C-alpha cells in the first residue's frame, strides 16, 4: 500500500515543531531557559507535552500555558507546549509527541474525532493522556485517563437563566469557531433555559475586523437584539465596540475572562463573564500526569471529570479576581 504524502506544513506549525524539538531534545524549560533550574526532584525529569487547539495570539491560552508552566516548575517537569487550531495540525502535534516518547500528554478535544487516532497511538506506546478545556462529553470514549474543565452545557444553561434574570428578550450567541464542540454546547445550553429568542452567529474568530463587522451588521439588521453573548474575552470587547458602532442598546456578556475583560466588567461595559479558570485547567492537567507517573493517582477515579467552572464574575464580585487577573493568572 502506498502511503500518501503528508499535507503541507504551515510556517506556524514549523515554529511549534521547532520549539518542541528544542524542549524535548535539548531539555530546555518551557520559557526557553536551558538551565537545570526547573529541577529533577520528584518528577525525575518527566517530559510532558501540552497540545491544544489554540489559535495564535489568543490570551485565553496564555493563561492555560502559565498554569501548566507553574505545575511543571513545581514538579520538575520538562514541559513542551504547542497549539494548532486546525484539527489535523493538532493531531499531528500529538503524533510528534508520541514519536518523541514523552512521559505524558495533555490535550484538548475541540474536535474529538480528530484525536482518536493519536490518542490510540499514545496508549499503544504506554503514554498516559489527559484532557482539558474541551471535550467533557468525549474524554472517556476517546480513551483519556482524566479530564479537567467546565461542563459547557451546564455553563450555557446557567447563562440562559442569568439572561432571564436580567430580563433579556433576544440574544445573539457568537460562535467564533464552527464545529468546536465546547462553543456549540455553550450556545445550545443557553437556548435550553433562556425564555427569550436566541440565535447563533458564526464568525471567523481569527479575523477581528471580520468579527466586528459581522456583529455590527447583525445588530443593525435586527434592532430587537438586546443581548450579545460571546465565547471569549477578546470577542466580548469587540462586541462592545460593535454595539456602539451599530447604535444598538444591546448589552454584552461573555464566557471566559482575562485582565482586559475584568476592567470591562468593572466599568459596566460587559455585564458578566463566565470563568472556567484556564490557569487551573493547565495546572491540574500537568500536575495530574506527574501524580499518575509518580504515585499512580487518577483524579475522579477515571470516571468523573474534575470541574473548574462555571463561576460568574460580575461587577459585584469582580474585585475578588481583579488582582489575580492583573498578574496574568485569571
């Protein structure tokens, strides 16, 4: 049987692979420090790969990475981090980690089907795999050992109830990545409990100008929309500008949080944010692999996920997280 040639490799993926080679082959730290400052104690120099579906420049994933790095530093782990929003690209990054014979892999399941083959390869090689952030409905069937994240359907239903409490009547749920199971589950959850009218708006999340234009156009087309719900902090800030440009009276709420979004909640520009604690997700995923490798621990017994959210951040309680957000950990 003739093996087909691999797909073209993007410049971004070349950079990710170069970083992975540096970290795995040379043993440098996640921050690029080639010293032994991370230490070998406890983890015995375990090599862990964290592989997500993160697009370039998304601050949400900076928080995940920071949490993972904190756990790696504590445990003496050599951590590799790489992300690719393309499912095939992410899958190949996982296969690369398997070929490098890492001691554990933490990954996201935004497109669960694409991860089945790579996860099976990891298991066949004796490499434990845990999930985080996306794929709470797929981690067990996908063969993962543990999962750390938010039940997106529960979070969505909670937002629907919140919108009812705020007397919203017509909501627009902005999905910035078509087919992402977490984003779809959130908006479906909102629709289940929200008593008003709700519709999804699909946008190209990698193009901020296009996102802004799409939201503005929708608000101008339908002035009855009184609530815009986004699925990321940066998209909420874009929506705030779109509301102004459209001359709309719609309010903005969002899933996820960062330091700029905290300021928007403080000022009232954004009504609330649903915090799934991405720093905690990265930290727990990496720490869990260290615990499994060094002590045989399995969080949730391998049958239940470890939930990191949802929690509402509003003007009433935002001060409690503001200082942590300023430090880049919330």
